[in-house]
């Protein structure tokens, strides 16, 4: 049996390249807060950061009602 591994998989056999123009940036609590196109604060929890991402996706039309 031959095992097939993906090629061009970012972080495995293809290097990670950070985006040049991020649409949203969220830093962890060890950093100095987070920033996005719509809000900023000193620090936030994982649920708060998840809410920021979901809100961004919703406001920019990436989420559709089910």
C-alpha cells in the first residue's frame, strides 16, 4: 500500500508566508491587544477573539443565513 502525502501543504513541505495585507489582525493576550478594521482593545479572551472573527465574516458577507 502506497501512502500519499499532500504536496504544497503550507507549514508541512511549503513554507508559511504571512499575508502582506491582512483583512483582520488578532493578537493573543500576551501581546498588546488586538486590532481589526472595526475595533481595538487592550486584551481579550479566546471567545472574544472568536466573536471578532465571526463578526468580521458576517459583516463582509462571508456567512450566509441557513
